[in-house]
C-alpha cells in the first residue's frame, strides 16, 4: 500500500470525519461520554467534528491526513484492492505549543467564538448534542485541566496530539507512525516536547512508547459507577546527534 501524508484541506474534512468516527467507535472515552447508544446521532457528531476540523484549519493547527496514493489495480495485495486511491486512512490532529504565559492571539480567540457559534447552530439544527452526555463532558474537561496543570512543566508548552487514528484496515503498517513523525520530527528540530492522552491502555500505550512517549500519569473521569481512565504520555525531544 502506498500512502502520502498531506495537510488537511477543507475538501478532505468529510473523509477525515468518517475516518475518526469509525476508528473511535469502540474508544473507551467515546463510549463513556456518549453513554446511551440509543441517543447517539452520527450526523450531529459528524457536524461537530467537521466544525472542529474547520477550527483547526483556520487556526493553522498541524493536522495531517494519510491518503492512499497508488492505483488499486497496480498493487498486488488484497488490502490495496479494497481501498481506492485518495481514501483517507488516517488522521493526526495536533495543537501547536502554547506557552501558558503567552496570551491567546486575537485570531485564535475569534475562531473559538466562531466554533461556539457553529456548535450552537448544530444544536438547533439537530435539536441537541446528539447523545453527548454534557455532564460527563465537563467532568472530563475539568479532570484534563487538572492533569495538565500538574504535568505540563515546560514553560514553552507542548505539541498536543489531540486526535490520531488509522482506519482498521490500514493499522499496524506504519501509517500511525508516519502521521506522528510529521509533527514529532518538527518538535525534535525545535527541541520541543509532545503530549497526548489515550483512553485505550492496550495496545496504545505500547504503540506510543515505541514512538518515544513515556507514560507520566493515569487519570480517571468518574461519574457514578462509570469510570473512564486516561493515560497521559509525554515525549521528550530527541537530541540531534
Ligand atoms: C493507535 C494507532 C493510531 C496506531 O496507528 P498504526 O498505524 O496502527 O501504528 P503503526 O503501524 O504506525 O505502529 C507504530 C508502532 O507501534 C507498533 N504497533 C502497532 N500496533 C501494535 C499493537 N497492536 N501492539 C503492539 N505494538 C503495535 C508497531 O510495530 C510500530 O512500532 P515500530 O515502529 O517500532 O515497528 C491506531 O492503531 C488506531 O487508530 N487505533 C484506533 C484509534 C485510537 O485508539 N487512536 C488513538 C487514540 S489516543
């Protein structure tokens, strides 16, 4: 399978959304936050993800997609035959480092408001949050903020991997690593640390360890008897030797 890693553009947003939705369907955080499957509205969720991707593009976030490049009929493996050229098989969405001492730029602030407005319109259009347990969402936000305050020691901030996923049919072939390398190499050149959170301990913690991340903290979002564990991992910059 031949893959290229390219920056996300607006035309790719629907495919990127589709890739994320499929990859996270069994994600522990997703299942905890959307705890009633009968209320889940996949179109509302897609609209929300699309609004976030648009925000990311407008804020110049380093977001990449992995696309199949080689024509299916040129390849020999069964995997290639099933995946047409141009298909998005992976997404990596990062935030650039933001030093806590630096104020948010005016344009990022404005994009934040635009995102809120788009989400409000989505609430009206779809008559709600599409099954998101809003109480749990705010529990997660608070637990996450407390963890960042404790873990993020570097005053320059961190490259924050917000989402990374690879389509199930393309996993274990190095696509995730290619997507991550795209920003991790840049972080190494700039001598900057990276950060991510995963709600899937196995196999993700091991996969990220192979990419140079270390598990620094395990946190728990608790609502009644339901607990969602998150694995917080930091990758120190690799020295240029
Ligand atoms: C996590 C994920 C992005 C990794 O992408 P991937 O394309 O499967 O990973 P790669 O093939 O690039 O493998 C990266 C490394 O992990 C290793 N690895 C991959 N899958 C593994 C597994 N199941 N168990 C152990 N190691 C594994 C690879 O051997 C490779 O190590 P190496 O570079 O030393 O050879 C992908 O599995 C995925 O999308 N999972 C579902 C969604 C998800 O959980 N996203 C992350 C949320 S934080």
